[in-house]
């Protein structure tokens, strides 16, 4: 053990723990690995530190890094972004929007110009060119009403 400085062993442990996190994600090994790396820096700064003191520093840093993730970083990462509830639900994203009818609504069915495409619409009979507002979605059909 005399041939290799102890701080290198802490850094090797850090790399091993981070590699375990890469292989088996979701087990806090990243944060414990970061604590081992920081312990290596502390041991580099104070090379005469006893092994017991090093273990205590590592334990405290591992606890603090896991707590910092759990109570600080994780809530920010878990926050829902605006619109994420409607992600991949294109029809529901159209609710409240207004569009022009490309084809008249006859017997409850027609087509509206949405962006550069035509969407099927269902609603009251209206002539082509009328402005409609989307009030709901039924599968791939927009449910509309005459816009005011």
C-alpha cells in the first residue's frame, strides 16, 4: 500500500462506482462515486489523514451528495414541463385553437385547414371558409363549434 498514494485508491473507487451506475442505472452509485472522488481530493490535500478519518469523510460526503440529489436536484428534474401532459397527443393540443374550414361541414362532418394539413372535423353544419374553434377530440377527429 505504501507504493500507491491513498488518494489514487479513492479515485479508482470513484470510477468503479460511477461505472456501476452506468451499467445499473438508478442506484445512487453516481453520487457515492462523486463522494469517493471528493474524498480523494481531501486525502490529496491532507495526506497524513488516518484511514478511519478518511472513511468518516467518505461517509459524510456520500450522505451529503445523496441528500443534495434527493432534496435539491431531483425535485427540479421531476418537475413537469408545460405541455408535457399533452406530448404525443396532437389532437388535444389543438383544443381552444381556431381554424378555417377548408371543406364545409355537411351532416356533421368536414375538414379544417390546420397548419399545412387538413384535419377531419365534426360539428354543426357550416359553410367552407367559416372560422371554427376546437372544443374536443374524438380519436383523430376534431370536435368544433362556430367561432364567435
